[in-house]
């Protein structure tokens, strides 16, 4: 497995693969890889001849008061994981390689990026769409893999691929959880032991929401309210949002009809965690 830092090295390698008729999968990441990323890379390796993992903490998707500088990084460990799972190439560019002098072009999605995380993080999805578009142009994969934990990101990327005619199949992969239920996230490393325990309130609220829908509750506002009530019993938790939205358009719904995403962002101390479930009637 090779680790490269420049766009031209990625292009040269992918060109050789394509000449040989090989299919290419891309797993875009910000590194500090965990079991969730591992499951994406494994799936990509099963479905493609060659897999590229990008590891890039993308500055344009962090707001001014967010954790860009503090975001955990460990290239050596990440590269070892990628190799052990079967990736062929790791692309690890410096910010200057991705955003050269005088960079002014952004991909901005309307509507879908204005709810949920987009409300609290107004430039986040512009940064995600921009960097993912760039990675798509650089790697030109046949398929790209994203986790369902970032459900709004996945819906936005699917929309972007349709809107901008990228000839790429977007594959969404299930949330991977710790044995006690906490969704895997690179940001879990920020949690103190006490906060780590408190963070279980997110998956407990997800479980409650799922149970209510399984018992036939169709009132989305009631489900959301019960989930909020549960989260509020945890003193270290502060709700950013809990909301039910249409799973494709990301617009609020009041009834559990069709495909509904019930998503949440909750601060545990200073750490903002997300979780969700999808209900399909
Ligand atoms: O989900 C992430 O890790 C990032 O948002 C992504 C898709 C790699 C873009 O920087």
C-alpha cells in the first residue's frame, strides 16, 4: 500500500488502474480511523478492485470556533489500519495541496444543508461538498463510501452527485457502535470517563425512539419530545437538536410516514456528538 501526498500521484496511480480495467472505490475520511471507518474500507475492498482512502482534516468544513486544530490525527496508525484491511492507496494531502493560493470556488447546497447540523454549523456542508467534489474529481472512483452516522452528510452527497452529474455510486454503510451502544466517532476520544458514561444517553434516546415507532407511534413530534425528555435527565447533556425529517429532503415532518430520519446532536460537556435512526413505513 502506498501513502501519497499529491494530487498528481493519485491521478497517475488511478490512470494505471483504469488502463488495466480495474474498478476503484473511495473512502473519504478525516483520519483517526475507528471501527466505523474500517467497516467502510472493508466494504469498499469487497466491491472494488482497488481502494483509495483519503485522510484529510478539511479546514473548510470547520467553523471559526470549532475543533479544527484539536481534531485528533495519527497518520501512522491510520495507514497501518488501511493496509491491514486491504486498501491500495492512502491520499494524505496538506491543506495547501487541496486549497492552493487564491482558492475561491465552493460547492454550496441549498435546502438540505439548512436544517439539523446545518443550522448550528452554517458553513459545514459547503466545506464537505467542496472537498468531496474535489476528491471525486481527483480520484474519479466508481463507488464512494460514507457512514450512516452522518446521515445528513450522506443525503447531501447523494443529492450533490445527482445534481452535478457525478458518475459515481454512493454507498451508505450502517452505524458501528461500541458494545454499550455509543456510536463510534473520532470525537469520542475527547470524552472524560465521566462524560463517556453520560454519552450513552444518545444511544438510549435512539433506542427509545425506535421502540416508540415499533409500538405504533406515528406522531413524530411526540417521539422527538420523549427522546428529548430522556436526554434532559442526563446532567452533562445539552441538546443542540433532536428532529424528525424526511430522509431524502431533510425537511421537518410531523408524521412518521415514508422514510423518516430521526437525528440528534447533543453536547456532552464540550463535545458535540451525533446519532440517528431511520424509520421506514
Ligand atoms: O465524514 C467525514 O469524515 C468528512 O466530512 C468527509 C466526508 C471526509 C469530508 O471531509
